[in-house]
C-alpha cells in the first residue's frame, strides 16, 4: 500500500500576513507547492522529493496512520481511505488530500 498526497487548495490571508509577516502581503501564497501537485508516500519516513519539509512534519503522523490502515477518524469521512489535512501555516496554509492507494 502507498498513499497519494494531492495539493487541492492554497490559501492566503493577506490581512494576517500584513500584520505578522516581515514581507507582509508580498509574501504571497505558499511558494513551494501548487494546486495539482501529486506525491506518493511509500513508507519509511522518506519525504517525497519536492515536498515542503514543514508541511511534511505537519501531516506525517496522519499519513502514517492512513498508510497502516489505522482509520481512527473514519467516522468523519465518507471514504475512510481518504483524509483532508492542511499544513499549519496560519497565513498561507496548503490543503492536502491523502488517499490510500493499493495498486
């Protein structure tokens, strides 16, 4: 089994960026990931090439749980093999869809 990680949304909160970031609104949305990017996690704590290291830390525990088939929060989702997560950047979060893949 492996897990497909898809970037499904990028947000940017200019008001928060202006108030809290050194570059303010000029910082813009996440510079690392783009909507439509896809990555595959094969296990072994190896971050996919091109993935954001900060976002990796944010989603890693949920990614491992999904990879192992441990669906603790399966009651929340229509499909227990799919999870929606985001990174913890409060001014420019990225939203991910994680899907168990058995091919």
